[in-house]
C-alpha cells in the first residue's frame, strides 16, 4: 500500500519561499512519476508540477513557471516542491500524488494519478 506524507506548508508573506516535501512509502519510489497538485477553496484541483520517474522530465503549470521547481531524490523516496516569489493566489492545499504508469513527460491530469497524500496547507498573506 502506497503512502504519501506531505510536509513544509505554512503561512508566508507574499514574495516569500517555501519548500514542500512528500515522502513515499510502500512500493518502489523510482517506479512512479510524481505530481504536485493544489486546490483552493471553491476551486477545482489543479496541477502545479510533475516529474518523471528518473527526474529527467518535468511539467509546470503556466501560473508557476519560473517560480516553482519540482525535484526528487529517489534514494530518499522524496519529492520536493520549491516555491519562490509566492503570491496570494498560490494559497491552497497542496497534495502530492503518484502515477504508476510509464509516462514521460509526466501527466498533468489528476485522474492519471493512483495515490494521493492528505495535503499540506499553504497560505500566502499580502
């Protein structure tokens, strides 16, 4: 059974930075593409970034390109999301997800992902 546990969320002022982490357990991490999604109140879940199994391919939503960076450490079973220049509009619950398909570039579609974490709240104040 795959388990995903996110951490690193919190309250930050606009312009600040945060790094989210997601620890994967229960299966072989390197066999899964990983994604970060977010959901703000009253809005649908949306892709933030995704990374292929070996980290060679990434995908970013237009709204975060140049500000957010996804990476993974397969030795530590962990995927990261570095968020810089945070904006109030980035406020949301951020969740990581795992996709067991062979997909490169990684999928940006939520339904492609098989396992989800509980999420971590990111709040950006003005």
